[in-house]
C-alpha cells in the first residue's frame, strides 16, 4: 500500500544506511526498510508537526510498530531532533556504527546475509514478519507451520543441512 509499500514486499531484505540527517519524507522512506543502520553522526526528525503537517505516508502505522506508541508519539508530536545513540536506544535504528567505518560496517553486515543465509528463508521470514502485524497469533502460527513444511522440500534446506554436516560455506540458490 501507499507510495513506498512495495518495499515491504521486496523479497530481499532492504537495508537503509543512514550516515547524515534523515528528516520528514527521508525518515519515512528509511522506516520502510527492513533494517536501519546509522552512522554515529546521524540525526533524525519527523519534522511534520513543526511544518503544520500530519504523520504522512504511513509513518503513523510504521513508527509505533518499530519504537512503540509512546516513543512514536514523542517523535511525531515534538518533531525534535534525535541523535544516533537515542535512535538506537528507542529502536528507530538497529545499530549505530562509528562514522569513520560506517559504510564498511553496513556492507559487512549485508555481505554476511548474502554469503551465509538462505535467500528463500530471508524472503519468507520477511513476509512472515510483515504479515504478522495484521494477523492474530493463530493465523501467524498456521502460516509458519505451512511454510516450515514447504521448507523441508526446498533445495536451500538440503544445502543448509549439507554445508553444516560437511563443515563448509553454504551455496544457497534461493530454491
């Protein structure tokens, strides 16, 4: 849904690397990412209320789910600037890296996902997490049970077991 909702449906994890200011629409776009990493000098603000605007582009749905209602209301109502350390503390970003090594650290994280994790598993887990926000527990459990059964027949599951037993790096295909 909405202008940026397609990012929630992309099969691969979407990673936002925030190494400077993220304000208003820039922050909204970052919130649609699955993972957010910030440089130690990064700053964040919703800015809407200070411009006479409302919480736009789905931020009123996303932000409370990421940081909780109290932090979301604080950030949206005050539109104050938040540093990287506070953003990490409240859950706005997953991790803060030193500014000097920021992009290398973000790329190392992305490389770890690409080299060691099943693309099929990542896609299904991502879909499960986003779908679960509008499901009750029994619906989420039923979907998980179905997807687990499907996983047992996948090439990535067979490769996951084989590389573990053979003590070698995985060669996942996403199938």
